[in-house]
């Protein structure tokens, strides 16, 4: 019978003549091949995802920038290691490669382990943490206190994982609250950007807008390796968490997992369920506390009333009986009331006597003399006032007559009644001198009973006035027997 391993390893063997092997035979054949080829391996890498089993074995992953390798340290070997396996520690290990046939995977069985320095990712994380801490993003004074009784809670997590179910279940047990889920990816290259956008989106909601603005935010994710949780170390995400105006709770990973968002958040929860407990009170506890406070208030009021009642009773013992006090005052009142009538009568009689004595000393004669003197004074003043008024009226009449005479003397129309004539130019200006008139100039002659128009005509050697009042009148015939008619002298001829 031929060797199964050799037949399997011969690629030139005929398919028709090849022995059909079972899956177990093939898996164990590969196991022996790897163990023979890589019976001793010295490897350098960074530890991540350390798991300590209850049996004492330690399961971990060794990784670099491009690949990862599962490894196991058996219980008997753990105590002999030079260093304790921790996440982020860069180590140099020796061991052998083997397979795990039940899962068709290979792994490194670690026999020795020595530290090689801090891993590259961990060093990068520490540098970023130091820089953000120097900027004050992790300062405790920046953190906002959580509201005691939130009405709306915003949850930023994956909508399909167990995290959101745990949070909703815990909130339903503790406090009636409205939950708004912002679905995001919590693992991979896009996780950091989506979580940061969700934080900014919740903060951008208006308090009275159509979408409710949360009173507190919860960023939640389940546990995982350092690589799985690495998006929550993103600088942009950490800055968005630090700048959030809404109180933020970080619930990323388990209690032993730490990311930079935990330092920037207002509170850090070890688990998503603990985050739900931090964000809300317990309704039953509040009701019990309220009932306790109510009972304490009732007891305090009752004790206060009893205390004051005791003080009143103690003070009452030092006072007399009210009946005795009131009876004494009532007796004094009755005595005063009985004496009041006679006292009023004596008072009226005394005032009557005083009035009679005063009226006996009074007389009407002084009043009559005073009235007569005042009447005579009034008559005298009346006569003097009448005389002064009459003199004033006479004086004003004389002044009025004189002013009227003066007015008449200055009246320009007064001389016209005595035969004078006033000469005006055609436009109305008064002519004061004959030299002011020019030949052929039209003038107006104002008489007492009217006016006439005239034209200035020249005369031999001088200018004369000639009336022009219509067509020239023919000379009247002289009566028979009369001598020749004498021409009428010109009104304006010089004497």
C-alpha cells in the first residue's frame, strides 16, 4: 500500500487512480507539512486583541502594517514569558507554525516572547493624544454636566448591532424618553467621518425645529480589537466630540478599551448599557424619592404644628384666664357708661353758664358806631370817586374836540370848499409847483364838488394853464344897446 501523503503530494498522479482522501486526512497532512517547514520561527510584530481564556491559555494577534497572524501561548508557557502580552506592545517571539484543522486556519504557537518597543500605532496614538491634550480638548472644565431628566436622547451607533437593542432595553426599564437613532458605520474607514457628521448633525438641529433636538448624545459601539476601535481615535471625530454643545457620553468598547473620544466626551461609560444608565434616572427611584420627600414634609409640618402648640400652651399657663381679664374690663366699661349721662349734662350746663356770662358783656352800640363810621367813609369815597370821574370825562372831551379841530385843519379837502383847486398829474401825483409842469402835459383839477381834466398850454413868454372842458364855447351876444363885450380874464393870469 502506498503512502497517502506521497500520493496526495504527487500532482502528476492520475485522477482516476488517485486515492480519495477525507477532509481530516487532508487537513492533518497540511498540518504536518507546515510544522515540518516552519518548525522554528522568530517573528517581530505588534500585539493586538489579547484574550486570556479561563483555561489559562492566552490568544492574541501579531500584526504589522500589511498583515496579521493569530497566535496562542499555552498555559505552561505563559509563566515563562519575559513580558506580559498587552495590546499595542511590540514584541519578538519564537515558536512554530501549526494549523487548527477544525477551522482550516493556521496560527503561531509562541514559546518565547521579549519586548521590542512600543508599537507604531500605539506611538502614533500617544503623540496625537499629547497634542490634543496640550490644546485643552481634554480639559475637565470644558465638560458639560448631563441633564437630570432628559426628554430626548440621541444615539449614534449601528442600527443592526446588539448595542442599540441593549440601550433601548435599558432605557425602557428606567425612564420614559424619546430616542432618536442616527445610523452610522462603527467599523472601517468611513466610521470616523460618519460618527463626526452625526455629532455635528445633532448639534445643528434647532430647539424648536421639526426634528427633536436631543438633550444628551450617546456614541456607542461594542468591544473589539485595537484595529476595530481605531476609527474612534480619529482627530476630526475627537474635535467634533469636544465641540459638541449637547452633553456627550462615550460608550465605545468594553471597560478595558480606551479611545481618544473617551477623553473628549463629557462622560465615559464602560459599556453601552452603562451609558443608558448614566443618561437617565430611574423613574421608580424618583417616584420613591418623591414619596419619601412628601412623607418627610408631612412629618416636618406635623412636628412644627405640635411644637408651636406646645409653646402656645406653655405661654398660656403664664397668662390669666380670659374670662377674668374681660370681666374686669367689662365692669370698668359699665361704670364709665353709667357716669357718662350725668357728666354730659353737667358739661352742657357749665357751657350754658359760660355763654350767659359772655353774652352779658356784649353790646350792639360799638358795632353800630363802627358800621356808621364805615358807611360815612364809603359815602365820602363815593363822592370823591364821582368827582374824579367827571373831571376825567371833561378832560377827555376837551382833548377829543381839540384833536377833531386839528384833524379838520389838516384835511386836504377843506380848502376846496373855500374856492381852492388841487392839481394832480394824470397818474395821480400831486403838483406842488407850476415849474414842475411841462407844456402839453395832462393834469387833473380837483374841486370841492368834482374834478376836471386840463392840458398845460404855452403862453407868450411864459407857460399858462387853459381849461379844456369840451368844445370851445362861442361868445355870447351882447344885448341890444350894450357896448362891446369884455373878454373874461384867465383864471390863471398873474395879477
